[in-house]
C-alpha cells in the first residue's frame, strides 16, 4: 500500500499549497507604477470556445494598444485571463479567484449570459466592477450596480429586426423558428414578436428546435405551407447554416432573418449559397469604411491573421471602455472605476458610440448585414 | 462484537462547527469556494457510489437527480422569501427554511429516482446505463422548457445561504448514512445484488426492492447536493446539469474505487482541487492545458490502479488493528477480488 500512502501525502501537500494562497484585499498593489490588474473570464475551451477566443483576442489587442500608448496614467495594464471551460460554476470560481487571489480592479466577461449571471453576484459582493462584452440577457446587469455591459440587449436586437422587416424589407408575414435550448434565441423572439405585431406585421407560424439538432425538415415543411415572406431564426450559426440549407431543399425561397449569433465565418462556410439574401443584426460591420473600424480590422489582422468577428469587436470595446473609465476615475480603486464606467458617455468604440444608461446597459446603434454572394454586405444602421 | 456508537462522527461534527466558527473567515474566499465544491462533490460521488459501486447498477444520470434537487430546493427557499419574508428574514428561522429546502430537494429527487427506478431497474448493465443517461437528458430538457423556473434563461437571484457548515454538515450526514447502511442487512442485500443477482434472488433477497432503494437513496443525496449547490452558485441553468456533469461524478467514483466510500471522498476532493491547482499552469503557458493534465492523471491512475485508488476497501481498513474498534470499524474487509 506504499502507492496509496504516497498518493495521500501528495494530496495533502497539494491541498496545503492551495490553502497557502494568502489573502489579498481587492484592488491589489496600489503603488504608483505597479501594473493595473484586470481580470478576464472566458470560455477558451469547451463547446463555445470560438466565442471565448474571439473575445479574448479583442481584449488582448486592446490591452496591447493601451500599453503601447503609455498605459493608464503611466501604469501598464496587466490582463489576467482565466478559462471556465464553458461551465457556470467554473466561471464563478474563476471570478472569486481573480478578485481574492489576483486582486484585480475590474473584471471582463462573459459572452454567454448564463455564465455572466453566475459571475455577477460574486463581482457585486466584492464591489468590483464587471463589464460583460456581449451577454445580451437583460437579467445580467440587474444583478447589481457594479455590473455593466457594452453590447445592446435582446429587446433591442429583436426590435431592430422587427423594425427592419417592417420598414426596410416592407414585409408583413413572418415565420419564427426558436432555439428553445437557448435563452438568447428565446429573448430575441419575444421582443421581435412584440414589436413586429405592434407594427402591424403578422406571425404566420412558430416552430422550435434545439441547439445541436441536425434535421429541421419537419419544422421547415410546416413553415413552407404558410408561405411566409421571411423566417426569423435567431439561433447560433451552426444550426442556422443547416436550417438555411434545408429550407432551400424544401423549397422555401424567403430570406432568413437573425441576430448576432449568426456572426461567425463558419456560417457561410457551412451554409453556402443557401444564405444569400438573408439579413442579420450585429454589433459592427467589417465593411464600414470609418477609419475607426478599418484601423481595428487592420490591427487585428496583423496580430491574428483573420478578420475580427462581432465578439472580438465587443471584447475590444469592453476593454477600451474600461481603460477610458480608469483614465477618468478619481483613483484606481474598484469603486471609483465603477463610478467612472457608469458615467461613460458617447465613448467612440469600434462598434459605435457607447453610452452607459442608468440600467448599466450600453445604448448604441446596431448594424444590419445582408448576405450577398456568400459575403457579408453592410445594409443599414439602426439607432436606439 | 457490540457496535459502540462511533465517536468519530461526533468528533468530525465538532470539527466542522469549529472550522465554521474560527477558521473559515480567515481563509481566502477562493479557497473556501474550492472547499465547498469539494464537499458538494463528495456527496455526489459517494451517493453515486451507493448505486454504481455497492448496488452495482450503472447509472449515468446523476446530474439529472442533482438538477431535480437543485431546482426544487431553490424554488422552496425562493417561495419562502417571496411569500413569507417575515419567516425567511428571521435569522433564527432561516436555517429551518434552508433545511426544509434541502430535504425538499432530496425528496423530490428520491421520488424521481423511484419513478425512474421502478420500470428501468429490471434492465441490466449497458441497457440501464443508456436509460439513466436518457433520464438525465429528459430532466434537462424539461427544465429548459419550464418557463416557471426560468427555462433556458436560468433561475437567478437564489439566496446564497450555503456555507462551509451546511455543506460539511450534510457531507457528514451523507457519509454516516451510507457507511452505516452498507453494513446493515439492507446494504448487504445491495452487495448481494451486485455480486450475483440470481443467487441473491434464490436466497430470498427482494432484488428489485434493493435496487430501487439504492437508486432512491442515491438520488436523495444527489438532490441534497444539488440544493446546496443551488444556494451557493445562486444561479441555475439547465446547461450546468449536462451529460458532462454526470461523467464528472462517474469519474470520481471510478477513480476512487467502485464500492469504496473513502475512495469516493478522496477522489472527489482530489479532482476538485486539481482543476484549480492547475490554473497557474494556464497563466504561465497562456494556453489551457488543464484538461490535458487532468486527463493524463486519470489515465496514469487507471493504468496503475485499475480498480480505483481504494478498490473496495475503506480508509479504515488500513488502520492498525487496535485502532479499528475505536473508529467503529467492524466490517470484515471484502477481499479485493
């Protein structure tokens, strides 16, 4: 039983090591030239790894830029990134670690609302500001006065697509396909339905699917029989691409409409020509010719070799908004940074001018993109 | 030999109270979080061990039972908070509400265990595994579609009551019940079912009843663990209780040794700690190699100790003979067959 004994000793040693991490006050080292520690929690591995990676690259790029320009009032930003494997409980533990072990002054994260919701009560209880780059569930920022986001929320995206369908496309008959496994999809559908019906439109058919399904023919055949002018499918790109292909197979010619969950290069890779003529709302368009966006795209391409997606842009903005707030804050304590973030007004981010409203949500425009010849084309910008 | 009430349980309980009163506030909250998750995992692993290890019924739906307990427990406390704030906010009464919520979680989960167990435990081996796997998924999909508990958006604003004391209090209850049970006639009937179902039936063991009881008890404790988890994380979403969660618990049981409670405890603690202990590696290398190391550790351990760390032995089996009586050790250690 020597092995068992040895193992138990090793276990005890590991436990002692973990325990020995000593207690640090939130805020960390406040001396004049020490780096400012900012934490990030993201899904760098797991099922939604592409979301976490895009966001992380956007944030990392922003940190490099800030540090190259001399940091914040002469102090460099030190980004500490922790992975949560796409799990809510790991996201919560990682948040606790960032605050109590690493002494960060602010936290960036998460993409998925379910994980942001697990992190928010912890950030709030330690009074450390947290900025979610792209969690769109309204409940996230309701967790407390230290929780912010730099993206628009589900109601707004649903509203944007409803407005766009009514006024831009001038259509009245729309079918809906909801991903019932996905709070994001449910939220968009709720507000799309409300705004579209109030604006005089008609929902001719509602169908649902579950994230990860591969056969949508039954739902699509039923939708086809109602002959809608468009189908609203606010799911994630993988499912949407398959839905688009199968919709064409069952003879539906109507365009598909969706939200920022479509925003991935994989969408066009999988969906191919079947997506031509479809529209979705997103945070930014790489084709926008404003120097702000083109500059960001160039820097991103130089660093990572690919065109940034919307999540990279919102991650970038989250860090820039935080840096801007830290520059304006009276001191670099979490509470002063919180006040400065709350006072953000017309900050020129990559994804538009960002104003933080009284509910700590961002007010900013959304863009509608059209898919033409398997490329994304900027269609219009819809303001709040 | 008359069985004296093992003093060790009382001592352990006093230690838990002592730690809660004097030590826990001085520890880093991050360390406390790891300790609490370790405790929840101990309950999950040892309760699954009751089903998989002792009764020999391979269940893969433990996350489903945990989900039932988590949601029902959270619903009970939230209902109290919203409808009877006077009771809920009274510091002297809140613990009772919480205990009620945890037991509600356990009982709902046990009921689910009986409902699933009665028809399915007639199946064996692989078939049962598939059915329980399906059950876990059914629970998750039902929760996804239940708007009253938040659906896919999740249940938020659950009061954060769970503390070190609560988790480890229930860990002790769970371990006490399971260790005592295993040596009782009922527990022996579990073992007989595991070893040879036909022989057990031939000597008069009601095998279906034994299996359903083991299933319901395992589910009961998993439900309790779920309720504790819910009141610690303060937010629930169905995605937490996916197949991966079930597998995590199975890994703990297999690593510790099917049929060894001490094994489950050690494996649960070890696997909870190692994931966090490997975090510095991620910060140094910039890539998350944690799961690679984690998996490597599992492979190496399974190669060197294929029956798990403890096999079917208990930690007390390694004690010197003269200590055994003092710790209430009684059972003849089963040979590692």
